[in-house]
C-alpha cells in the first residue's frame, strides 16, 4: 500500500534525545537507524543507503558539520537535517555543497515532532 | 557608529581634562607671578620703598640747611667776634655736608619728577642761600656792617631759605602722593589678580566636577555594558547547554503520549501481545490522570524552552533586513498595537492615560529593523502603562509622552511617563534578565533585557533610563542615522 519507507539515521550524543526521536520516527513509519557516535555514523552512512541523516552539531569525535561534509563526499545523494540546541546557529555556506541551508536547520527542542517528521519527509523527498 | 560616539566622547573628556589642567596651571603661574611681583623686596615693594626713602630723607628736611639758617640767626644775635667765628666755621661744615648729601642724592636717585623737585627746585635756592651767607653775610659781619648784614638776613637770605623750604615741602608732597598712588595701584592689582585666580580656580573646579560626573556616567555605562555582555554570553551558553536536555524531556513526553494513543496500530498490537487492550490502558491512564501529567511534562519543558529562547531572541540570526523607517509612524503604529493588545493576565487600560506626541517632523528616515524596534517600544509602553497603577494619588493625570528628535547623527526616541518612578537601586537593575516588579502579573523580566540587546547589539544604538521616584521615568533610545558599522 505504501512505497518503501524513508531510511533515516539519527546522530545525537544525548541518549534521551536520540532514543525519543528514533522512537517517534519509527512510529511515523520511517526506517530508522541511530547512533550517538560520529564515527559510527560515518560507517553507517558509508555502508547503508540512508535517505536522510538528522545530525546534532556538537558531537564527541567530530562536529556535525564535518560529519556531513565527509559523509557527503562518499554518498552525495544523502540529505541532511541539522538538529541543534544553539538557537543562534546559522547553516554555514560551506554546507551548501551537501544541500544544507537554513531550511535544513531545526532547533532543539522541536516544538512538535510531527512537524519535524513532516520536514524530514519533505527534505528527503527532494522538494 | 558606537565607536564614533565613544571617540567624540573621548575628545570631549580630553578637552575638559585639558581645560582643568590649563586652568590649574594658569592659577599656579599667576600665583607665582603675584608672589614674585608683590613679595617683600620685589619690584613693587622696592618702588614704594624708594619713595619712602626720599620722604625719610627730606622729612624731617635736611638738617644742614636749617641748622645753617639757625646759625646765621644766632650769629646775627651775637656781638662776640669769637662766637661769630665759631658759628662761621660751623656754617662752612654744614655747607660741605649739604653738598655731600646733594651729591649722594644725585648719584643714587633715579631721574623722575620727585627727584627733579628735590635736586633742582630745592637745590637752586639752597645754593643761593649758601652763596649769600658765605659771600655777603659773613664778610659784612667781619667788616662790622652788622645792620646791613641783618638786612640781608631778613631779606635775600630769608627769601632763599623760604624758597628752599617750599621746594622741599613740594618734594615731600609729591613723594607722598606718588607713594600713595603706587600703594593704591598695587592694592588694585593684587585684588584684581586674586579675583582672577579665584575665578579661574572656580572654573577649573567646575570643569573638574563636570569631568568626574561624566567619567562616572561613562564608567556606569561601561559596567552596565560589561555586565549585560556577561549575562548575554551566559544566556547563550546556557541556552545551548540546556536545550539538548530539554529536547530529551519534551521529545520523550511527546513519544510517550504518542505511544499510549489507541490510534497507533503498533500500540494496539503491543497491548495485545502483553495480554491487555488499549481500552484498558486508556481507562487506567484516565483514572490515574497520567496523560495530563505527561502533557504537564511536555508543557513545562516547552515553557522552559520558550524562556531560554526569549533570552537569546535578540541574537537569532540576521533576521529581517534593516529598512529605512519613519520613526513617528513606527511609534504611532506601536501605540495602536499596544492599545489593541489585550493580555488578560496583564490588563492595561490605555484609555485612561493621556498620550502626548512630540515628533520631529524633519527627522530623516532611520535604518532599523522595524519589528525589533516595535518590540522594544511596545515593551516600554506596556511597562509605562502598567507602572501607572502604582503612581498613587497625584493631581496631574497619568500621561505618556512620546518624542522623536535628531541629535547629531543619531535619531532619538523618548518614552516618558509620569508614573511612580524608580529608586536608584531598581533603576540600576532593570535591564537584568528575570528582574521584574510584576511577578504576579506574569512578567518574565526579559523584556528590557532583550530590548537592551536589540538596541545596542542589533542596532548599534544606546538605551538609557532616567527616573525620579514620585515624578516619573524616561527611557531614551538612540539609533545611528548613518549606515550601520
């Protein structure tokens, strides 16, 4: 009845954020993978076909921007959403190459996870 | 722009400092000069001293000539030849003494009117007196012509002596007059310079007071700015740190609410696998009020997130572009917003407040983010209106005055109320975050905090407050007119 679910990777070093976002997206019928490690995220992004990755900016091994740029080099089709607690965060011009603009930035805490899920669908759909 | 204001302020301060220093140096120099000029043995003192000496010399008048005159009178009275001879010898000594004295004056006294009177006017008759006495009187007496000699004594000699005395009197008078003049002149000069020094000292003290006042105001502004920047940095850092755990709270609550909903198929199957049904779980949750509590967790988390967000709201990205706005229109529009904005928790009745508008119609358009400036103005208007409730009984009606003016290269907006005013301690804290006087009315205490940064950081302007308890409060905003730096 439905097309193949969107494959999403959630990368966040805050376990509660990671777990709840993963659970919510699963409930919203996404195919969700999750990790709190940037290095593992790079592995997953290299091995698996991920439609969209939700990436926190501050991660332990490397920051989210570096993660996106490195992952983009290997898998240029993957889309990204930056999920950050820093309210004055602006998508840097350097991320434009990976298709990340201000429209791809969601600030923590997301007011509504449903709205965030809609954003993810829209961005993953390439519109 | 801010730098430019600071720069001109710096120059002003330097100017005042320089004026103070110059003033004090001038006073010091004048003081020294006065001391040098009017000191004991100084030039003025010596001038007076010299005239006093002349007077002392001639007052009592030179004894030589007076004694000579008395000697001749005594000689005229005596008939003894030995006595006469003795007196004649004494006369010769006196004449020599007089010449000696005359030479001393001639050498030591400078040329001036007094000395001319002394050296010429009195000298000529004196010489005549000595000549007549030496060449006529004493020879006549020697040759026994006592009567003829007496006639000369009472005639030519007496005249010469009287003429000499008159000249001496004139000299004394002249010297005294001149001394009096110099003394008066000196007194006048001393008074003048002392007054000048007092005036310059006073001006310097005024300038110094002005300087100290300005310095203190600047110091206060710098401390304020540093304090606010520290707090803003703290707020930004805290926002970042706290938003992740808040996301954990808010998201988890949302997921839990989602997972107890009967609408989700996965929930129903999980319930059945656990040997129950969603209806039972629903019933349980309702009986125990669990859904409301979960909703409470989400709402509280959300509220905390909103407070954090409003704390850093002024720094959220580039936001709207700056447009050129007509300030009076902006203010008017904000007043309309304030009048129509009805917050049931914080009711404000603008109808009971008189609004006075004093706009500078020539004020050029101001480059600013209109929505942000409106946010600031709305905040100030509401604060002013709400403060009216505490103004007590006063004869004048509640009034808010709105002013726009141009000062140099800045536009200025003033929001002045005649409300209760604030004590100094409160005035110093009003820009701090979470400082509120209306906790019960739901104030968060972030309005002026955010306003401060909208004006200073986003617009490179200034925001200042003046307040007198029992009189009112005035907020002044300045916005640079030239392009942003």
